[in-house]
C-alpha cells in the first residue's frame, strides 16, 4: 500500500447509510457522536439506553434519533443493518457484537477496535473533498490531533500538517508494531 505497510488490514470506504436502520446501544457522548454522524448521513437511528447524556438528548429532542429508554436486550438488532456497541459495560458491548455477528450485520465496538467490523475515523471536509484519518484503533487521540492540525494548517496555507503527520506516524509506530507508515 502507498505510504507504508499495514499490519491491521482494513479497507477505507465511505458509508452512505441513507435509509439504513442503525441501532446504537448506549447513550453517552461516544454513542451520541456515532448516532449523530449516522443520522446526519440519512440513517434511521434507534438509540437504546436507560440514560442519555446532553448531546444524545439533543439528538432525540430534535427528532434525529429515536430513543428506547431501556437497556439492550438480545433480539434488539432484529431489523438493524448496522450496530454500534457504545456502552460503558464491556460485557454488554460483547453481547451486542455477538448478536450482530450471528445476524451477519456489521458492528462497531467503541471499546475494542480488534472486535469491530468498522472504526469511525476522524473526518474533515473541504467542500466536496473529505479527508478521513484513522490509526487502526491505536491512537484515536492522534487522529483527532491530525484532523485539527490539518484544518488549522489549511486555513492558513502553511505546511505544519505535514511535519506533524511525520511526528505522529513515528510516535504511533514506536507505541506498537509497524502499523503506521515510516516517517
Ligand atoms: C477504535 C475506535 C472505535 C470507534 O469508536 O470507532 C476508538 C476507540 C477508542 N477511543 C478511545 C479514546 C478516545 N477517542 C477519542 C476520539 C475519537 N475516537 C475516534 C475513533 C475511534 N476510537 C476508533 C478508532 C479510530 C482510529 O483508527 O484511530 C474518533 C477518531 C472518531 C469519533 O469518535 O467520532 C474521535 C476523534 C474525532 C475527532 O474529533 O476528529 C478521544 C479524544 C476525545 O474524545 O477528545 C479519546 C480519549 C483519548 C485520550 O485522552 O487518551 C478509547 C479509549 C477509551 C478508554 O480508555 O476509556 C478507545 C477504545 C480502545 O482504544 O480500545
Ligand atoms: N471510540 C471512542 O472515541 C471512545 C470510546 N470509548 C469507549 O466507549 C465507551 C462509552 O463511552 P462514553 O459514551 O463516554 O460512556 P458513558 O459512561 O458516558 O455512557 C455509557 C452509556 O451506556 C449506557 N448503558 C449502560 N449499560 C447499558 C445497557 N445494558 N444497555 C444500553 N445502554 C447501556 C449508559 O446508560 C450510558 O448512557 C467507554 O466505556 C469506552 O470503552 C471512550 C472514549 C472514546
């Protein structure tokens, strides 16, 4: 692959979830980010959670997301095309993941990239051009930092993003295996 070797095989794609039923389990900030992004792209989002954080509550109030005020139960993915497991309980996330697997639908696990069919990347858009940044689940904080740096840098026309990209690639590579490109 251009840019270096990849030890964590993934295929970058742009999901167009218009009309898909997406079940998001959990009502915290991470679930709200996932639900918001899917709803913005036209998905029919159902959130299952006994509680909602303010961001999730706003999505529900504005009618972007339907809310079932209860914990997840096996069978909740019956009509789903995509599942997101984003509770703070790994056992619940694992159960959601298992149900998705048994139904043959994709599942994002917010707490375990190694057990996910897809990761949500950090994204920035310039008109019709979108750039997505991911680290194979290793350093989402770096993905966010790179996204912010790219936005700042392109706003001022400089080349700081390229320098930071090299530093982050080196830092992520030294934290794990050879998943990141050589600087
Ligand atoms: C695997 C993945 C699964 C998925 O969710 O899809 C995942 C997993 C985990 N994230 C964790 C932590 C944080 N994640 C963020 C932020 C983002 N995380 C996102 C994606 C992903 N995160 C997927 C991999 C993407 C990739 O390949 O890089 C972004 C890019 C997209 C989005 O979330 O929309 C978004 C930035 C958006 C933006 O602003 O551009 C921040 C920073 C912050 O929130 O400000 C922190 C605190 C960091 C700190 O401070 O250390 C933890 C540890 C939890 C714990 O220990 O409790 C796990 C679990 C684990 O690593 O096992
Ligand atoms: N992917 C990412 O960007 C990040 C992922 N994480 C991971 O995601 C998890 C969730 O993060 P937050 O949203 O900050 O958590 P949080 O603790 O704020 O919210 C957890 C939510 O899950 C709900 N919940 C608990 N048990 C449930 C059940 N049985 N059924 C349905 N809903 C249930 C709670 O009511 C609450 O709404 C974290 O525990 C961590 O493992 C954390 C930070 C960033």
